[in-house]
C-alpha cells in the first residue's frame, strides 16, 4: 500500500475533508461513538414528547426549561468534581452508566403506574447536555487542534446520521413496542456507545507517539486540562463577561435557543390540538393522543435529520470553504427570519412543520459545526471553561426566557401561534445583528493570530 495515499478508507473519506494516511479508522470510530449517542437520544425524544404532551401540555413543556436550568446548576459542578477525581475512562463509564440505569428505573416506574412526564422531561434535559458534551470532551482529548479542524466534519456526520437512525428506529418501534419500552432500547444503545469509547481509549493509550496529556490516567476533558485548570464557577462567568467576543457568542447561543424553543412551543401546541381533534373525530387510525403525538414527532425528527445529514455531507464544508465562518454564522438566523415571517400569516400544521424542519436541519448541521468553529481562535481555557458555561448556562437561559414568553403570552396576552411567530421575528432581527458582529470579530482574530482578550 502507498503510505502517502493512505488506506482505502482514508482515500474514501478524503472526498469529504482532508484525511491524512492512518487517520481514517479513528475518525470513523469516533463518528460511530457519537452516532450511537445521538441514536439513543433520538429514540428517547419521541418518548419525551409523548409523555409531556399527553400528561401535561405544550405550556408545561416550555415551563420545564426553568427546572432544567436548576438541575444543571447542580449537575455541572458535580460533573466537574468527578472530572478532577476520576481517570478519563472511569469518568465516562460512570456517567454513562448512571444515565443508562436511570432509563431502566424509569421503565419499571412507568409500569408501576408512576406519572413520568415532568420527571422524564427534566432528566432528558440534563442527559442531552451532558452525554454529548462528554463525548466532545473525549474527542478533544484524542485529537490535536489541527487534527480536530480537519476531522471533526467526519465526526459531525456520525452525529447527524445517529439522529436520523434514532428517529427511524423510534418511528418503527414505538407502536409495536409502546412508549415505555423505548427507554430500554435507548439504554441498550448507550451501553454500545460506551463500549466504543473504551475501545478508542485503549487504542490511544497504546499509541507510542500519543501526547502524554492524552494518554495519562488523569481526565483531560473539556472541564479540566493540565495546562489550563478550570477556574471556580464565578471565575468562569467572569471570563465570559470580561471577554467581548465570548460574551457575543453567549448572547448568540441564548438568542438562538430562545427563538428555537419558542418555535418548538408553536409546533407542540399545534400538533397537540391536531392530535386531540383527530382522536375525537376518529381519524387517528386507532391511536391514542400520546401515540399520535409520538408518531408525528418520530416522523418529524426523521425528516429533519435526513435533511441535516445531507447538509452536513454536501453543503457544510463547501459553505465554510467558499463563504467563510463569518458569513456561515448568518445562515440560520436568516432561514429563521423567513420561516417565522411565513408562520406569522399561515400558522397551520403543515407550514409550521416545514418551517421548523428547515430551521432545525440547518441548526443541527451547519450551525452546529460553525458555532464550534467560533472557538478556534480562542485560548485553551476559553475553549474549555468558557465554552462549558456558554453551552450549558446561556443555552438554558434561552429556554427559560422562552418559557417566560409563553407564560406571559398565554396568560396575559392570549397570543396565538401567529402572535408567537411575530415575537420571534423581533428576536431574530437582534440575532442577525449579533451574528454579524461575531463574524466581523472572528475575521479580526484570525487575521491578527491573537486570541480574544479580556477587557
């Protein structure tokens, strides 16, 4: 074999990004790892929607975001303590095992007649922040910055494909197995994911040329590194607020999630009404309200993620290459602006569905890749410590603000789906402004070769 050309796998992956000889296998294994994690998550998402919307309402779903912020305020510091106390592999195994065991416990509680709508919604809000973030910490450990810039598009493809398969599995299994049995399916997939993590970790420890910080039996995740100790919680937030570039990213993430979560409320309220109407009219094909909602969301997530995969595979690298990060960061808010302008005048299920499909597919592919690229000019402390605060706290603040808007809109202003869409238009205009400022600052940082400075 020509070592300059690499293996057949290396050459195949080169069609999508710059893969050098010997890099293909690890990239595929990491893609498989996040593929399984996202498969588990998307198997569980329709369960979440079915439980919260059949036992509660779309309004309750929005209000639960505040509870998720409260839980994360405890979960993130606890996770940081585990990071400092455990080797990398034990940390990942312990945290993943906890979430898998929770799913088994939920299954038995459900069969004992316990109402799980609120509890499961809160639980999955912590799960979907911590487990994927833990994976990306692991990926940062086993890749240098230069390798990550080239190979993360392949890993991101695994993430998108896992979301698609998870939605497909849910759509196929949710009716014959039932809502609660999907919890066991998700737990089994999580176990497979952690086995892949352990295999990659073992291979890294055997690699003689590996970075000592990567192979050392001390966790070097995104929450703790050897040369950039994580500051105390207050210090992390001071770092964000003192650094204009990081603060702009934090505001960007908050606005993005605020708009998206309010849009999810619009979709949830419309589908809940449609489900009750279909069951009452006898047009639900024998399904209950929960099964109707779960089936809709399984199909919806499936379409969203197929579109996301195609965008990740064929558009993301080309958009970034030819237009640059500073313009790519504007794509999602511009798509959202068009979508919510349409929804403001045509708030029917078909229109809401396809507007949210365009928004979510772009978010999961292009926007997910670009928002991680925004941290490339940053210092290691900014990438890990500040990014953790932004990805957890500021994202969930967007959820809480959305819940507040839903509460005020439904309680005092009697806003319809059209009214909430008009409110989102105003937020998107602010979002576009912030995205433009970030794009300009990103260009300046790259041109200067200097990281963002605290002010």
